[in-house]
C-alpha cells in the first residue's frame, strides 16, 4: 500500500515559509521594507497595514522612504511607527517620511540572534507535531490492515527522512539570518 505524504510535505513547506516570514521581520544592519510590516497606523478610523497606506522603498542601507498616498496621513503613520517601538528615527519632509535605522550594538545583535533561534525552535516543534500526526495516521492505516510491519516501518522511516530534510532547511534559513545579523 502506498501512503500519500503530500500533506506532510505541504505542512513542512508551510513551516519553512512561516520561519522565513518571521525572520524577515527581525531587524539586521540593513533596512528592508518587511521590517515595517507589523506597523499598523490608525487611518480612516481603523488600524491599517502601512503597505496599504503608501509605498515603502529603500533609500540606502539604513534608511527607508515612505511616500503616503494620502499626505494627510503623515502624522498618523509617524505615530504608528513610533508606537511600534522599533528603535528607529522618523523624520517627515515634503515627499513623506524617512525612517532611519541606527547601527546595531553587539548586545542587540546577540538578542536578535537569540530571538531568531527561538523562532527556529518554534518551527522545529511544529515540524515534530506534523511528524507525530503522520506517524499516527500510518499506525491507524496499519491497524486497518493491508500493510505489513516491514511496509509500516519503511513508511515511518520515509516520514522521518522528510522531517529531517525540513529540519535541515530550517537550520539553513536560521544560519543565513544569523550571518545577516552578525554583519
């Protein structure tokens, strides 16, 4: 009997994408627009994601430029960035806002590496949960019959190989982020 691992593969891919998204929100020495994804200023009576209020572009390695589509929202956007407590400087001018990211201290780099490690550990725990679900499904299929013990062991081994490959990918994603933080 052939077991379908597509669900496990999909869950593994989702976990990898989740970790990539989470780590992209951790600030490094470079300014990237994704750092402001969590900022939701009060606009038009509701909290609105910053990317829906204007364009965010990289001006230089430590500066982002925000050009609001509605210039009356400049103060609200500035307040939203300040309230997000990102440790950045915000300046307004005729074109919009300029967000300056200060140089990271070695202490802050160590904190960011720890946060990145925690996110990676959360992703690994999620993968282990998906592995457990797959193993339970295999055990249930084995109890129904139609599958020998050798076949069941082979399928469990295959599931573990998929999880190991997912863990390797998570480790590479974390390694890349830690190298970025260390620069």
